[in-house]
C-alpha cells in the first residue's frame, strides 16, 4: 500500500466536475502541498484507503497518520485539513 506523509491527498477522476474544481483551487492556493490520485488509474490505492465517493480528501501528518478526512469540495475544509498537516 502506498504511504503518504505530511500531505493532503485528493482522490478524484478527470470526469468529476467537483474534483476538477478542487484541483483548480488546490493548484492556485496550495501548490506543492497536496497530491492528486486519479481513482480510475489507481484503483488499488483508492480501495486501500476506503474511498467510495469523490472527491475524497485525506490529510496525512508527518508521521503518516490520518489527521483529517472528508468528501466533497469545500474550500474551508481543505484549508482546515492543510493546517493540521
């Protein structure tokens, strides 16, 4: 299983409009502080983290523990999650 540390991970897909909105927001405000995982190309990673709906965001602390998790594009939740990293 892929391990993430000190980052926000956005699970989404290119055909998902809210995912695309989130990607635009993240790239404008948090460039370099997040990773995007396309669930159609990385099904095993999405399954390993229990992603059932998109966009799903998981914030990983520096030790790799999950410090926040939510589904849906919400800029305030993104800011809050990144502040926990």
